[in-house]
């Protein structure tokens, strides 16, 4: 699916302001192990924001996780007093669907002395957190594209003028990259700019890509006219 799931720390939170703390938490997560054990074949571990099939997706990117000892050392040097307690915004639907993954992620952080409580028991509270991000240290989001273009991930989610999660993180530098990419007509140049957007997010230490969703449709060799669409139900059954 043209979807992505990620963790985003609030840039104004205490953990984000403490030098190296957020990058210790995002860096310590072994995403491939986490996603494979919790979701199996229904998810592809992510290395960036953009899923396969979206311009700018980099299939060659490989993230190097931090050893737990190195992550613990960063936290110790950050000035935060352990144990640290964080407040998260996660929609109830995502909590129900990804409960095993969320629990495993929080266990990894708990081993470093950081506990997380989810403070959005309703969808209304979760949506309200997009504007009232100051009440939260992080959010875990699953986003599925409305249309097959990187702009639906970059501008729609992070631009300071209207991005859904701009209250958690946005910046002038990121805005410049996003604006340049959405105005670039040359495919290769636009692809390079989209990858720079991903690199910017990863370099902040506030952004942790988790997975891209995978669906399956099985058809016999006798089926003709099978085509996949970007939105559910993914198959144009009327044309088969």
C-alpha cells in the first residue's frame, strides 16, 4: 500500500530539547526486528518517509541502529533525569491494530529507563493533539496516500503552513526543500529533492520510520484485466 507508519517526537518537548535524547530513542530501535516480529508479512520495514511506488522512495537506504549501550550513554549525557515519562498521541484504531508493535516498541525504550503512556483514549482527543501538540512528547501515526505523489507525504504532513503534524515538527529548512520539490518539473531533480526531505527528517533524530503497509490479492492465471489501484479495495473488480 502507499502508506507509511512512523514515530515523531515533539520538537518543543523536554526530550527533544535535551541534547541527544530523542536520537538515542529513535536510534536504539531495531525496526526490522520489531516490524517482522509484530506484523510479519503484512508490513515492510521502512527506512524513510516515502513508501515504494512513490517518487523519491530510496530502496537502497539502510539505517544503522544504535547499540543499546550507546543509546543509554547518550541518554545519560543528555541531562534528563531517569526514569523519563513520556506522553504519546496514538489513535484508538491504531492502538488496536498495532498493539503488538506498540507494546514491543515501548518495551525497548523502557529498557533504557523511558516509559510511555498513551493519552488519547478517543479519536477526537487524538485529532485534537495535532493542534495541541504541546501536551504530548511524541505521536505514532499511520498515513495512507490520498494520491500517488510525494507531496501528499511531505507537504501534507510537515509543511509549516498546513502540514497535519507541523505542531510536532516543522522548520524553515524543511519548508524550503518541500517547496522546491513540489515546484520542480524535472523528474530526476524532484526525486533528489524528495530524498533530501527524507534525509532532513532522519537527521533531526525526531523521526523514526517504522513500516509501509502490505496487502495481498491472489488471482489464478485465468484472470484477465487485473489491475491494482492506490486506494481500497485496490482491485478494480468491474474491469476483470
